[in-house]
C-alpha cells in the first residue's frame, strides 16, 4: 500500500473568497508544496509556510501526517504543477500551474499530464494505492469538470459556508469562455479538464487509470474533487471497481452531495469519522465547526487507521503531537530567522 | 537518519572504456534514474533498464536496496541532472546533465546547483544523513576536481582494471580546455566543479555543507567521488567533522588511495567488508573480482548494517532476494512486453 499525493495549483484560487486553503491568496500559492513537505517530513522544510485557513484552521496535511506516523505507510508525492517550493521528493507529471477556468483553456497540457500520470500509475509496484490531492481552488474546478461532463454538480468547500453562488458563476463563465455548454464534454474527459479543470484532476485521473489497468486496487481519498476525478475515469471508459474514502465532514455537507454523486458514478463510498466532536483542541474543533473538511488524502488516511489495529484515539493523540511540533517550528523560525524551519533543532521525534 | 542519494549524468561517460556503470554508453544514460528507482521501489518502474556492467555485474543499487529492506531507513533522492527517467520521487537541484569535461565548461550551473543543494541540506529534519551518488563517469570528474584543487589525484573505477591513463588524459585535456593548470582552482571549489567536475559533485558538496551548517552529522557514502566532494567542502572553508564510509573493495584498490586522500582532507574513514568472499552468487562474485566496487551509497549502507543489530549474513541473504526479483522482473518484461517492469505482478514482497 502506498499513499499517492498529487499536488498542483490553479489560478482560479486567486478569486477572493473561493478557497480557505491558505491564510490569504498569496500564501495559498505555497499550500500544495507545504502540504507535501508536512506529510513527507513532518514540517515544511523548503516550503515557507504552515498552511492555515484565514481563521487559523490547520491544513488536513496534519491529519494525514499523523496517520502516517501511526501506521508507517509509504508516500509518493506527485507534482502536477505546484507554484511554490517543497522539500518533499516528487515525481513530476505536469506542465506548471493551471490557469483560471475563466481563460479559454485552463489546462493546456491536460493530455500530456494525464498520459504521464497513467504511465506512472501503471508502473507502481503496489497491490493497492490510496490517492489524494492538494490544490487550493480545487472544489471549483471539480464543479467545472462535473458540469462539463453532465454529472451531478456536487461541490464541497474548505469554508464553513460554501460560496456556492460564486463557484457556480465562475464555472459558468469558464464554460462560456471555452465555448461550450454544460454536458458538452460528456465522454471526452480530457476536453473537460483542459477547458474548466485543473492539472491535479488530470493527474489523479491518469494515475488511477494506469493503476487499475495494471491490476492495482485504487482508493480515492477525498471529497468532491476525488469524485470528479472518478467521473473523468468513468468517462474515459474505465469501469473497474473504485472506492472513495472521505471524512464525515464531507459526508455531512449537504452541498457536497457526495453519496448521490458516487452512487451515480458506480463508486463505493466509505465515510470515516475521526471522533473530533467534543475534543478540546483548536485544530480538531475547527473541523467540527465545518472548516477544511477534507484534503491531502485525509479521508483515505482515516480509512487506513480504521483498517489497522490503531484506534481513532491513537490518531487524535498523534494529531496533537504533529500540530504542536508544527506550531513550535513556526514560532522557533520566527524567533531565529537565520535557521530555516526544519533545521536540526526542530527534528520531529516521530519521523517514521 | 536518512540516506540521501544524488543522481546525475556527465557526457564524459560517453568516452569508450571509461566507465562500467551500464552495459553500453547508450544504456548507461539510464543508470542513475534506474538506480534511484531500484532503491525506492525495489525495481525499475519508469526507468527502462536494470543497470549492469558490460560483463553483467549488477549495479550497487542492489546492495543499498537490500540494506534498506533490512533496516527500513528513509531515502531522499536528489536529481542533480539525470538524463533518463525514474519512478523515484526526487527533489530537483540541478540544471540538466553535465557536459564532457573536455568542453570549456563542464557544469555551467555549478553555483546554482550548489546553493540549491545547500539550502536543501540545511532544511532536512534529520540528526544525521548518509549521502551517496550515482553518476556514470563520476570517478573521472572526481579526478578532475581533485587535480584542479591540488589534492591527491586518487581515482577508483567500476572496472577491474582501472583505465588510469585514459582518465588522466581526459582530465588533462579538460583542464587545458578550461584554460588552467592543475591546482589553479585551490580554494575555489565551484570553479573546479564548473571546469572539470559534474553536477552530482556540486550537489553532494552543497547538501553536505548545508547539513553540517545546520548541525546535521554527515556520513559520505562512497569512494573517490565522495572524497572529491569532501575536498570541495574543505575548499569552501568548512572544517566540520566528516566521515567517509566506503567498501572494502575501494579500500583494497591501490589506485584509489582512499586512505591517504581522506587523511589529507581531515576526513574519518570507515571501511566495511560485506563478506562476499567465497559466496557462490554471480552478483557477489563479480564484486570480489573487482567490478563495481562502490556506488549508490553502498559503503554507507554497509556501514548502517554494521551499526545495526542485523548481520552481514542477513544482508547477503537479502541481496540474493533483491537480485532474484530484479532478474525475474527483467525476464518477465521481456516475455510480456505489454507489462512494464514494476507492474503489480512483480510487486516485491519486501517493500518496506
């Protein structure tokens, strides 16, 4: 088993109010690279930030890292077009950041990215992969792709109040700019991604297709973005069994409509509740309040904990550890700017 | 502890007879990417070959992978300019392959590569790193750098009969093409690398410098190439303690002169004998006959086994496993060309 994390960016995230995957749009550029760094090393090494929402809710990379420290699984980071830096080693399949979906073409290299990712997925020496994403603005591009494919336009959000009207308007303008209407790309997944998607969707669909073609079982780890990737795989004619593992926070989000969407795509849905309710900790309380909800493979990481001998209580303890180390690193680097975050002085005890 | 493997290429390797790090010069281009793949995944996934010498001696990546399966240490692969493909995730610090040392400039981006690597080394969250290399032709560029720095011109070889005259002639022509004489780059390590080195030397020196500056202990894992990197670090004014861990095959190679070189550089030398003598196995017998000798961090991997509770007998057993799986993968892919090596059907049992 290996966790595959696909990271990238879309200029769509620069639209004010559309994403909470960073403290502000400028810092949000660094979120994907920082997420990979955190899952790989326990803290940002070359990425300059610890991603938090505008209200301070920490990235779901914290939860995935905690699960990794608990279970010790391998991670493969895939760069589909990150904008910032990362100290995590990556396999590169992309052609740089995606454009705003309101440009005529959002992902010019969608086909090449898909094919490179498909080859990678086919070459992985694993019986099973669990695949997640990190891309701010990704729920909007997922809505774009689902709309273009004529699938249920489900959309979750990293914000407690999903800015649905804004997302729908951006997608409508994106379809318009690409010169086609909702449903026009049905059966042509790469056209949908190129027009109104993002490079991470192209890469997740490619890795998934290549993996199932070579007999590797695939668990999609995430919410509506991973469901949109599943839709792309289905529209590419792949009918292999797929499972989507998401968090209870996405499953309880009515706007996400994840159960109906996975059902219509013939994808098995598993939902894991990490038991954050009533826990007196700022990171976990923010999730209970509806922030973040999912991302960086969190739903799949929770699923792996559920399949293991470890308990959710073990995971919550480890989340506190990872969170405390990340904050300590941030404070330390602010106090001593000559020492980069991730220097030897902040080495995590739990590095697997 | 983390094993850092720096991979790259130099056109110098295309000189006939200068390196045995590949079956022929064309296949040799793929050796660094394949070596990273083998250490990461147990077999080439996106790289198209299992590297062997012209006589069939397998790459030392087999030994390092076997040690990794035995001990379970983390690996960070660093791309300083590989030419072929790899399925191993990498952090990129380079500007592409190095030119032939007989060009006026062998590594135009030496300074940038060194600085990016130095930043990476400073950001690693480890108390200790062990750093190795994979670059065909690298002993010749190491000889070039040692000569330019006015250090002892030690040089080992992946061939049983070290082609010393050829290497010295190539280095002399390289110095001439760069317009300076032996010793002219003393105290100016980046000038030495740019003129007659390779991008891996720049990156190894950079990671090492950044690591020791941030308090991380560094073990250089290899032979004369890692000693040349140590010379670069010393000429950059870094006098921190350094250890070079090499194999008994390099230590017994008089042309390598590794003891004298490390002594003059103020570098501690440790030598590990994996006990291949008298073992009836083609891979190990080739090393006893003087092939390969070192590479892909082999000396450091042996050192780590020596420091652990595992025995060299455990390692030798695991080497047979890794070797048999690699050959099985190669034969299987020849028989069924539609399935890439590394497909699910050849998943290694021992994947850590």
